[in-house]
């Protein structure tokens, strides 16, 4: 029960971390794609 409460309070932080990771990954892929398009 303690673990369930801990997971519930840590969920928003995990969600934010996932969002930041997704944004960083998207930015990295976009930069790589743009660089590969350069002559």
C-alpha cells in the first residue's frame, strides 16, 4: 500500500520526464534529418 501511494505521487514526475525525453528525442531526430539533407 505504501508502494502504491509512492507510485501515485511519483507518476506526474515520471510523466514529465517522459515528455522531456520525447521532446529531446524528436529534436535530435529532426536535427539529424536536417543535417543529412544538407549538400
